[in-house]
C-alpha cells in the first residue's frame, strides 16, 4: 500500500489504509504501507510494525518541488523491490498519485489498485486550496487518468463510485469500501476500570466542565471546513441551555480562523480548544460528551467524503447531530441512527443540538442504534472480502489489458 502522507495528523493512512491492512493480515495476507511524511518530517525514515502491518516512512526532510518528483519515484521503486502481488495506491494525487503514475509507466506488469476517499478535482479540494492553475490541471488529469489505468478501484462513498464510473471505468472494476471503525474500540467499550464512563468523568474534571451539558467535535479542521456553522448555531443553543460547553478536539490550517470566529462571537467561555490529540487518545473526550456534532454544507466535497469522525462517534455510541448529505445518510440510516439537519442551516443545527441535549431518552436511543449499526454493517473484518475481490479482479486481468484504460 502507498500512502499519500504521514501516519498523522491526517487520517487516510492511520484510519483507512492501516485498518484495511490489519483486516487483510488477519486473513493471512502480508501488508506493507509506504508513507511520504512531508506533513510530519519527524517520521522521516521511521519503520515499525503495528497489528501485523509493516509501516515504512520514506526519507523526506521537507515538502518541496524536488521531493514531490523524487520521493514518489523512490516509493515506487521500494514497493517493487518488495515483490508484491498487488500494489494499492491510496489517493490518486500528490505523492501517492505520482507514485502510481511511475508504476504504470515503468512497472505496469504489477497489478495496481487505486483507492479514493475524497474528491480532489474540479468542484472538490482543488477549488479550496490556493494552488497554481497548472498544478490543479495536472492533479485533475492524474485523478482521472490513474482511475482509468488502474486494474481496480476502491471507493469510500457512493458519490465517488458514480464519479469513477463517470470516468469510464467499468462497474465490475469499482468496489465500494466505506470507512469502518477502529477495531480497538471494541475493547474500550467494555465495562470496568478504564471504561468509557469512568474515562468520561475523569476527562470532564480535566476539562473543568463539571456536569455542564457538553457537545464535542473531533477531527481535522481543514481550510474550508464547515465548523463555522456550529459557531453560528451556538448563540441559539446557549440561549436555550446557558451552561452548554463545546469542546473542539483537533487541529489543521482552518483552526486559527475558527478561533478568531469564536472570539468575535463572544463565545470563548463556551468553547474549549484542545489542539491536536492522538486519535488513540480521543476516546475519553468522546466519552465525556453528551452529544457529538459534525455539520456540513451540501457540496461535492461533502457528498464524496466518508468522514472518519462520524464513524468514531458511532462506535462510541454517541448521539450525533450532523447534516443530511452524502454518506451521512447511509451511515446514520436516513436519520434513524442520528439526527440529520438541513445542510448549511445553522438554525436547524442549533435546533437539533437543543433537541438531543434536552431529550436524553431520544439521545440515548440514537446512540445505541448508531453503535449497533456501525459494527454490524461497516466492521473492517466484514468488508475485507470486498478488498480481496478487488485484488482478485486486478490479478485476473490479462497482462495486455493491464493499465490500458
């Protein structure tokens, strides 16, 4: 597997590739993940094994024009030296995408599977970040080209399935692979010492919120995020529930603007920012919260994504207030396993938060349904057969047809 960036702070490697790899290892496969840690240079050159998956960071001191060309080639070469049966490229852009391009031109005899968990082309992340026009054009071309040249494609959402099929990829080469919960959370949900309820009480003490109603957001705060909707909703929520507190667990390039918005709205006493927390350490924060929030606008980015935060909320049995868009409808069972509000509507979001904070019985029932649904429908151990099917299709493709899409 070729990752698009470091293990952390982003989650594609740690919360998608690694969980998929772990499930494959349990089925008897050998899995190695190569990563280009341009966003976490302290990991440069580090290698370790976790849950049976071998993790290798390429040597990379900083992100530069040169590293964007040379490191993907080094990744491709390292992957080929491992003599794999299949190479699985996670994300068709940047370092991983360019590695896929090198592989297709230089080592096309090795079956290649592409994974996509976001929409990065026109109408997607390419329109959010300030990039040179030529770079946006090249990324859009690579996203399309690599999907068509891959021997199989795994997609994290129904929208991405449609987008990839729209590139002309045959349906029999596209495999729906939504994100699933962290397998370790099953142990955390047990009772006794270190149980979520005890962790939650300790965390409330640490946060200094006492018994106040507590809402939480856990996840990346990227540029172009939709957390501003929560800030816009908070005055209405606080008017109904004056002692409400919101804890924001995460960081990202959108954090400074969010903090400024909170200050301008006069909500600094209501909002607690923790900064970046290792994903493995975020569960006590969730255990402390009464409800979890994840607002979205109706955009192509949000319809295409498969938010790990929603999955984490569900696995922890949290009552969720989110938006009626994209994969949220499938995860939350059209609103039967979580409260779905109108996308981009801060007033509706506020009403949903107040409803669940006041109606503890309804909130508890939604939390139970969410927990049951995520483990029954989206456990990686159940989805691993779909990954194996993708690999089998890639392996079965005749050599003359390989990479000829």
